[in-house]
């Protein structure tokens, strides 16, 4: 392995290589390496007799199997991960001494695990929830973990409330329902009685909580951290990941249908994209506030329920992470990876955010039961790429064979080694913030404004996004059984927006809000997804064809491909289709195996020579996609069908006879993601 990370190769990959095993083509053995001669029949006393205790092969196989499962994560149990690399655009020497943020010629290996929060390990992926976005940087100075979410704020201000939040959010304990959903009484009871949650609840009810793809979501470190440079000067910092493809979401009806049609929707999307070489990319952004400016804001920068509006504190883009390798084994890597916000490197430090402070305890602690003891740092995925030495010894499943007589500090027998490193030698020295105070269990006055930024978020939404929020609140509270809880939530959110609270109060038949609403007028355009990057790249188009396909459709498919758009053919039967120009296409899906909700857009080519059932199925696809505001394209017979169904002349519905022009217009419609100004009226 190279001594340091550099632009060539990936040291983590090289390290993992030592642990990879290729079983194909080998003889079957026991764990002791003994070749076995038979693996289908247990050892019996006679062909029809009882199994013998002596059958060590059976016992070993069964014992291992009986213990294959480990406890799932307390939260974020459902997740999927990939390997990547981080490269820096410009040196951050002025702000931090972190080695991996100095040199633009260096590539730092990373491992990212995306997750939902509430659901169990086998739950559906497109549920309404925050998404975890946890990144491990394997730096030359040790592992640095940025354990964030796709939402920049959190429900609570103090970690001591985390168990309460999670108990309220998870399925209710008496009947273990509902799975992976916040739409139930205990969650909303928690919200109404812990009003610091208002801001994050707005995000959780917004489109952010139903991302189109892990590749199309932002990531946030959430807390205020500190960057410290080699002169000891500190800046407060918030970390951002900005997806190069922009931030895009599903619509709620679609998300719920995907939960049934493909509960693995997000992992499949990530896996397939990496597999095809469409590597997801995220730019790293920093918001920086000089220490002396700590009190210049109308919120407390230590409060994790507050964001720093990008218009006030610009996001400085400093580097890019590319996810370019799928895991070899989900259990060994994705399941056994252990993140911890306290895994830092020199130059990155904490703030006194009370949520962060509590997290610093919880993460190592939770691994002790989940990964079975204190040696989880030795698991291949968790090992740093730099050496590690200390006097910690033994424990369950210890891998390292520490040599020598001495396992204590200080000592003379080993010349007092391993020895602490000075700051110059790379030793981590905590930022010497002056701290003074009485021991109190209380919260600063500056943490008590729970609504201004919730309103800021509301004010920043476009009309369709506001409508989605009203619908989401109406859905969630419509599922709440307790009338008092429903009313408490209406009464709480009138402090955020009268319009919002009135809308869902009406939908759930609660007493309308009577208050004055909020007087916050500020907005932050960066918060609206309508202002995000729009690109056609990697969008997936379902192309509906019959048995006979006009050769001109090939022109369209080729042009879309040139734009980076993926096309997949759908018909009533699988098989090859030869177009009239002699090109061959493979039908990948049937109306039974696919669904419009699994595509970004539908292109209806159709065929004159089809049954009425075919036409009905095809139009069902198209109409459903239409109702989800997706781009629809129609040429040939498809155009006629769109006309008959009265879908033409709608925003985002593209048709035409000139194939080049059609492909161009359709690409534009696909880039727009969704066409909200469509009057859905089917
Ligand atoms: Fe946490 C997992 C993110 C607050 C305690 N958390 C976990 C994961 C992510 C986050 C992404 C999954 C990591 C992975 O993929 O393995 N958590 C957050 C964010 C928070 C937050 C962004 C607020 C800003 N978490 C938080 C608090 C506590 C925890 C306040 C407790 C004091 N989180 C945990 C945990 C988990 C966890 C119970 C479960 C599995 C694990 O740690 O490794 O310890």
C-alpha cells in the first residue's frame, strides 16, 4: 500500500483487497479448512435413521447460520452504501490544517452510507423521512466521519431528547405500527409538545423527504463545527454536499406506489448508476463564520434547529466526491461500517451545540451491542488507512496480535512508546475554547425562537412546493386518530403560517387557526427545489412499443442516449423488436413487471397492430405518469393515442413528426424534471 493518499490508486481499496475472498471455482471446506465431501446430506445412522451428533460439518454450518444476524441500527437501519473518492478544488490551508484539505493533487478514499431513519432494515426506501448521508473519509491522519442528513436542521436541540424523539417516531410499541412512517399519533404528539421540532417538521413534510434518488439529494453536516488552521485560528463551519445532478424529489402518490412496486428503488438506482459508470458526484460546500462574528445573527449558531441562509452566508464550493465503486458484500461493508461524529482529524473540531455534544457519546456506545464488542474498529471497512497504535487490548474478536510485553503508558520498558505525538507531529489538540459556567440543566434564551426559520422555509417555497406541504400535513394528520393531537398541531403551526395551518385544519376537520400567524417575511431562494440544477443526465425513460417499431423511433432513442438519458423498452411481452430500419431493440419490461412510477418520463411509440388491452395498459402508464407531472412524449401511433386521450397541449407533453426536433424538445421536458403547471384532470 502507498504510504500516503495521492492522486493514483485508492488506498482503502488496496487495504480491503487483503480481506476479499473469491469462493467461486474453489473446493468447499469447513471453517477449519477441511475439504468436505458432501453438503446435502447430514450424517445419519442409516439412511432413514437419526442425525448423528458427530456431524461436525452440519453443526458448524448450522451454528454459523443461526448467528448470521446482528441487531439492526437503532435508527437509520435501512441503508445502502458505496465507495468513492474526494478531491479538493483549492487548498483550505487558511481555514484548516486538516491534511486532506490542503493538497489538490490528493484523492482521499471515502465510503458513504445513505439511509432512511425510521424504518427497519427491510423497509421500503421511498417513505417520507429524512435521509442519512454519512461519509467516512479515510485520510492519512485517520478516519474523518461527516455523519449528516439530507435536511440541514434537526427536530430537537439537546441530545437528551433523542430517545424520546425516536420512541415517538418509531412504530408504536403496543402494536408495532406503522412501519417507516411518521403519520401516526405518537410522532405528532411529540411534535406538538416539543415545539423546537417545527422547522425540521417543515422539511420532513416537504419534497425533501421523498428524494428521487440518493444521487439527487443534498447532504448537510447539520451542526456548527469548527475549522482550525495551523496558526490556531478558528472559523465556525457548516458542511454541505451539493449533488451535481441537482436536488430532485418524487411526488407523494408516486413514492407510496414505489414502496410497493420496488421497495429497493433507491439502492437499485445507486447500484445501477455506479455499475453503468454514471458515477454520482457531490460537491463539498462550506459556510464559514469567523469566531468574532458568532453573535451577529438573529439566531444562535449553536442551535441545530437553525440553518444559515445561503444568501447571508454563501456556500463556498471546495471539492468534489465521486462515488465510483459498489460494495462487494453488503453485510461486510454497509452493515458493519460504524460512523461517529467524534471521528475527527486535526483541524476539524466541535462546537458546543448540545445535540452534537450528546452525539459524541452515543455512536461508539451503540456499536458495542450492534457489532458485539469494542473491536469493531478492526473490521476491514472501519480500519483507517494509516497505522494505529495504543495500549487498548483484548475484547471479543480481537484481530490484532499486539506484540511485546508492554501495554501501558507511561513506561520505561518500551521507551515510553507508543508515545503521544506533539501538535507539530500531528497530535490532535482540542481547540482551547474558554468555557466557564454554572452547572445547569437549562437552555439558553437564544434557543427559544422555534418558528422564525420554519416560516422562512415556508416563505421560500414555490406554489407547487407549498401545495405539497399542505397535502403532506393533511395526509399525516389525517392518519392521526387523536383529535386533541390534531388540534394541537394546527395550533402550533399557525405560528409558522396561517395559510398552511388553515389548509390542513380544513382537511382534517379541526378548528381553524384563530391566531395572527407569523410576521416573518424573509425568504431564502436557495431552499426551493425549483431553483436547483436541471439536467437530463441519467434520467430513465420508459418507451412503450408494440411488436412493430417504426425505424424512426431509433433516431429518438439514439438522440436521447447522446444526452445521457437512459431508455428502457416496455411492451406486453419481452423479447427482441426489430425496427423497420433493421435496428434491433430488447424489450426489458412488460406492463406486469414495470410501472410508470419507476421512470422519470414515458415515451409512447405504440403500434397500430395491438389489442385493446395493450392500448389500455399503455394509456394507464401514460396517465399515471401524467398525474405525477412527468414528461410524456408521443410519436407515431403514440401521438394519436395521446390525442385521443386528450393529453396533448399540456405542459411537458411533447409530440411531433420530426424525430430530431421531437428528441430535442423531449430532452428539454425531461431536464425540467416535473411540469407543475399542468392541470391534472384525468
Ligand atoms: Fe444519529 C445513526 C445522522 C442525531 C444517535 N445518525 C445515524 C446515522 C446518521 C445519523 C446518518 C446512520 C449512520 C450509518 O449510516 O451507519 N443523527 C444524525 C444526524 C443527527 C443525529 C444528522 C442530528 C444532527 N443521532 C443523533 C442524536 C443521537 C444519535 C442526537 C443520540 C444522542 N445516530 C445515533 C445512533 C446511531 C445513529 C443511535 C444508530 C446507528 C449508529 O448510530 O451507528 O447512535
